[in-house]
């Protein structure tokens, strides 16, 4: 099945690059605060206006041009904060391809960072003095990092700003490389152009109904596509301020996120489903009484499975302090599509479908029975994108009652993977007859009444005795099987043992149960719940401490 909805995208600004966009803001709204960073996640803040950002970006760009960096790739290694934003736009102003990354922990292995440096063939690295001093101690064991031209941007003066020259770039010029998580292989650099960013920014502005009176509050990692494009570029595009929080300060104390929304009268904020779960579990009734969430009208939820149960619990928990359930905005996107693919209507409650779980395991979409019900939340309409549901084996279009791979065709789709023509051809140049090219997302789903429902990921599907099992369904069953288990703290997967696929479950234990855990009872509950709800036997259960399962 194919869905295509050609809505008018706001192109009133008619910019061709992000440089033109920031320069426009610096001239038309010079003194307006663009970004505010909450240093401690609560009250200590630093801010920057559009004019200040423009000036500091030009100053950094002048230094990069002095070192002949134009056209090269530059690694960005920063903790979340204003320095990262200045460095990102400084690269754009110099015609340098930014490569957002994250500084490794002190004296810890950094295979991902090394893989990114090698793949991007970066020659420059931008960071702060403190991070550089830590990394320099590891240069003797890492020649790739030592060979980079390092710039500590917090020590750069504005004395050569007048030497900056406008780079010769166009809408199709590469802006940055967004490296994928690398959870299923080596990280791949998605090539994102200025045009991709402006097209998707226009789409997000339209879907979220942003204007200059909006207010963002973002805790998402700025080196990740949702944090960078949704949390930094989108506010600039739409001309509204945003308050930023470091991810770790949110994870340590989820109340800080909602407290910032209350304090700044945030209208747009969100994150993956686990963030809402965390708030439900960690924020106390006394803290809820101090919040005012009535301004929050776009609570986007994406990047992982959107669960109806979480939406309901969050709405019920925070309704007393003004949260409205119609503010929830489930959406779907990925780095390869420069973020947003689908989203709902801002003023409507999320659409939920109840389907037959057994049929779904056979890639069929049927109305639910009383026994095998699976609840799926819609990720909204496809808007200006063309989305096709395709059989990943036969590469033919699926009927509306079948689950298939989600294919996307859009001006927001990136140009491919950096220096990887084979993967680019495989994933970005798919055709349905004469229609295309499409991006093969690797995600599974179906279209129903114009709504996109995402059911899982091809590589994650567990196949045991010829039946398909979605790991997120098993993980939810496990997390709810015993009170000692951490919600959203489970990983289910299959391994081949004696030529047979067997189910393995790894589950985090709630911290307050660690000293009094009855392992046999908990494991028994997990096995029984999976047997009853999925008709599966578990080969092994591994119980681990909280925070042991990494999240990308």
C-alpha cells in the first residue's frame, strides 16, 4: 500500500542554506534569545541571542578558513551546551562538514569514536579546553585522534572575524554527517544537505504548528538527529526560543524536564517513550503539585515504540497539573529521512488500533479478538512524504491488510551514506516498478485509513518455529511480570543453540529490590508470563542492575 499526501510546505523564507537562515534571524531579531542552556538542569542558565550566535559562528569560521578547513570534515566533541551550537554553525559558516559526536568517558575505550573518525576521514576536531586536556592523555594510544588538527573553541577570540568570507555553498551542499547508532554494525554517516534540513524543518513547522510565539524545552542529545534537528535547527527555522537541558541531568532527575516546561511555559517538548515512563515512576505527587503543564501543546513521542499504556498513565498522572492528552504527538522518523516522516494532527488525541496479535506474527493485520490483542499507536499521517508498504522479500507492494517494510520517498531523504556506495545503493535507491527512488527504512509497519502504524524493525524480529515475534512485545510482557522489574528495562533476542533459535531475556531489576531479590520467584514469573502471552519458552533469563542495558 502507498500513501502520499502533498500538503503545502511553508517555504515563505525561501532560504537555500542554514547560513542564510541564521543571518536572517541575526538581522531581523538580533536581540532575541535563541538558546538558553540550563547548566545545572534547573536554575543556573546561560543564553545566546541570534546576533551573538551569528558573530561567534563567523569568528570560529574565520579561524577554520585560516587553516584551510573549507570542504573538510570536522569532528564536534562537546558536552551539551552553547559551545556545541556555536561550533556546529561555525562549521556551516566555514563550508566545513560537521560531524557531531560525543566525547568518550575518561580513560574508557572509544571504538565508536575511532570508527567515526576513520569513516568520515576527518582532519579537524573542535572541542573545549577541558575535554581536549582529557583526550590528549590518550593520544599516545590512539594515533587517529592524535593526527587530527584540534581546536579548543572556548579560547578563540573574535579578533579575525573581519576576515571571514561567505563560503561558496548551495542548497545541495553537504551540511553535516549524522552517524547512525552503530547498534547493528559499524556506524554509517548519513549525508544531510542544507536542502534536506530546510525541507524537513518546514515540514516539522507545519506539523507542529510552530510560530515565533512557540517555546521549546529539549533534553535530547544534541549530537543525535532528534536533538539536533528537532531541538536546535527547528527553533531557529521557526524563530522561537528553546531551553536546553543536558540528557544526563534529565536522567538523574526527570522532574527537571517538566520543571523547565513549567518554568519557561514550554509549548513543544518530548522524547522517546521511555522518558515519559521515567517521569511516571520518578516524579512524586508533591513535585506534581508544583508544576503547571498547561502550556504544553506538542508532547512528541518517537525514536522507539510508542506505547498506549504509557500515554494513558502519563496523561492520568499529570492531568492535575494541566497536561492535556491531546498534546501527545506520536511521530516517526529517522536520520536517513532528516528526521520527520509522519505525525498526527496537533489538536487530536493519538489514534490507537487493537489488532490480532497472532495474525500480526504472520504479517497480517486483522481486527482483534478478545484473547490475542495487541494495541498499536498510530505515528500519524505521512504529510508531504510518499510512503509505501513493501514485502521485503519479493519487493512488491503489500495490500492494506499486510505488514511490510516502510519505504519513503521525499525531498527530506538524505543523499546516502558517506563513502559507502554499496549501502547507499541498497538502502536509498529502491524502486517499485517505475516509482522511486525510495529509501528502505528497515522498519516494519502498515497503513490504515491514511495512518502509519510501525510494528517493529526487520533486523530485530525474532523468528522461532516459523513465527515472527516482536521483541518490544516480549519486553513489555517481561517488565510487567513482577514488581521487582524495571519498566522499559528489558531486552529480548534470539540466539542459535544446537541449530535452533532460542529466546534470551535480559531484564533490569528495580534498585530497591536488589538486596531482597527472590531470583527463582522473579524468573518463574517471567517464564510464566511469556508462556501465557506469547506461547514461548525462554531458554535463559539474565537479571542485571538498573542502567546496565544501554540505550542508543
